[in-house]
C-alpha cells in the first residue's frame, strides 16, 4: 500500500504541518511525497520515511492553482496505485484535497488525528469537529482514501532510519479549465512562511490600538523570522485582513513560539493558538484569560515592551 502526501515547502524545507502529515502517512504503508517545485529537500523527506518523491514540472504550473494541483494528484494516484492521498490540514491542503474529491468523486475527511487501515478499502479514523472541541470516530470506505491531517494534534516524528529515496519528475496532463484559478506566489512575511506553517507568530489584538500600531509587530516578526497574526476583533475593525486571523474562524497555528500582544484570549482565539509549543503573552490586564494558557507573561504596555524587544534583538 502506498500513501501520497502533498508536501508544502517553507523556505525550501518541508513545512512543519507537512512533516506531521508524513508522520501519520507512515502508518498507511510506503510514503511518496508530492512536491510542486523543481527540487525537493530529499534528506529531510527521507528522514520522515519518504521512499519516493514526485517533482511536478513547474513550466505550466507557476504559482498556486488548486484545481490543477488536484488534477495532478489524481493522475499520480492512478499511476502509482496509491491507496490514500494526504495533505496537511492547512488552507492550501484542505482546498486541494476538496478539489481532488470533487474531481474523482471520492469522499474526503478533513483534520484527521488518527487513520488506521481496516482491511480492503476501509479506513477507521478520528477527526476534529467544531474546531477540535469534538473528536469524531468514523469509517471511510473508498478505493482511494483522501485525508487532511490536523496540524495541532499529530506530532512530527522522524522515522527510525532513513531509507534511500528515489526522485521522479512528473508532467501532469491538464486542461485549460484547471488553470482558470491561479494565485501568484508572494512572501507572506519574513522567510515567506504562511500563518499556518510559520515557526514564529507575533499576534496582535485590540490592545494594539489601530492599524498603525502593527508596524512594530511587523518589525519584531521580521527580526524573529516569523509572521504576524491577529485576533478576530482586529479583522472586524478592518485593521488587518481576515487571512491573518488566528482562531476558530481563522487559522489554527502550530508555531514554536506565539507572542500574543494585547490579546485578551477569547475561547475562539485559544482554539486557534493552542497548538503553539510556547505562548508568551504581553498584556496590561493581569486577569486576561490568555495568561492562563501562556508559558510566560509580561504585564505591561506592548507599545513599550515591543520596541524594547526590537532594540534588544537589533543590539545582538
């Protein structure tokens, strides 16, 4: 049995969310990585159990085209006889696999935490519902199982011993309609990381005070090699775009460090940042709910604390 995994890259390396998907995929059989790039970090992929990497020719696929990516995965799954196709539960991973399900007529289960083959074409799975507040046990029956992997509930664990990896160049057969929707690649922040895959996220809430107040947070994020995230109230006020929102109705993040500045910590926001390995909160309110979830807290004015952090980092 072979499982194909769509691997997203972050600065040329596999994104942390994709490493989690590779970890889960190892329980399904041999693992093949699909990378939409001219080259792939073979050593890093081999360390997570990948035996084959499929490089997708970029000549006709510049930028991100979700339908074309899904069509490519459909072709590869057919050629390789894959029993499952997986992706990280990021915005991109969920979108591509939803397209793949529509193209193939196969069911797709999003945000899975556990997948177990149950003989034949049946898989038992556990997946998040209601932003992770509920775990659902389900059974999927399909000739090719389509899953995305919850980004905050499956740890990225390297395989025991890296096998030799074989690289294949794959040229997809695409129709003009597959390329109607295309997005040009643009850096989402320092290092080009997306909010879902960034290793450092600097979050801003109502306490930032307004759109102009995010300049210092952007500077800090750049120095830390991270990106800026925001709470729901910030997007509701129109200070920042919704794509930067962290929370139940935004993006669920799993960074090494989440620096929450002026964010009170409503339960919907905590649902989005609970997967962070370390949370540092900066808030003037010692009773703010987010402090109960933080590893460290600074009780103070972020407009004084952030510039002091920036100055200290620049001094080093």
